[in-house]
C-alpha cells in the first residue's frame, strides 16, 4: 500500500473494507413491533472504553427500478410523513411475508404500487442506507418486459399509497433530478445511477 503523495490516506487500486468488529457487551430493547426493533447496544472499543449506540433493526427491504422499452424509469410520488412532504422514489417495500424471497417481494410491491408485472428481473445492487444507526439493507432490482396488471387483479391502495402519482422519466432527467435535489431518497438515487451506468 502506497501513501498518498500529499494528503492523509493511502492509494487504493481496489478499495474494500477490512475485517473486524468491536465486541457488543450489552443490549437493551427500547421499542419493538412487527416492523422493527430499537435497541441500545453497548460496544467496547479496542482501548477498553465502552460506548452506547442506538440501533434501529427493521425488516429487510427491496426496491424496483422498473424500466420500459424506451429506457424510461418509473418513479412513484407519495407523501412521506417522517419527511413532512411528498417525495419521488422507486417502488419499494418491506420483506414482511414469511418465506418470501427478495425478488418475490419486489414483484409483489411492483404490482401493488404501480399495477405492473415484469417478465425480466435482475439484481442491481444491495445497499445499507443508514449505517450510523440502522441495520437496514435494501436489495434493488431492475424490472423490464413490463405489462399492466389486469383491472380485476389490481390492488386497492390505502392511506399514503392511495394518493400516489406515477411518472416515467428518462435516465438523463432522473440523474439530473438526483443531482439537483429533486430526488433525495437514497435507494432511488442509487437505483437511478445504477440504471444509468448500465
């Protein structure tokens, strides 16, 4: 490994985090329901000092970059209470059905949120969007070969999902929206950049 010629740090030909973890020496459950558990964990540093860390442990999740035959990406617009505003995102959801595989969840969420089914699926990337306080992981798929769900089979959407809008956006416009702040949702930014790169 070679040091940077002028700045702190080392030069990398292939960057990858090394192994190692700090021991957890205690944990208390602060909150728990069917969607997530919040714990206060105590970890021990190499020097022996201990530090409390709040950890949110949600279910795993999936996201879907649905791409039509012209290469346009489907975005859903919905109100997000924690942010206090409507947001542009890719379709997504929690893996909250026992035994369901990530791609099955992705197909279910795509149908429920957008009235679409896809013939072709490929895994794009897996992300951990909030590593400072959460164990959340999101597997993002690209879906193509799209067809509408039959009218009789469509999901009746409720609450915030009942107020969704759907937008087809070119990859260039979607990337621009990520870079100028119109799209800030982490999974959607990653999915759009991954689609634009391929």
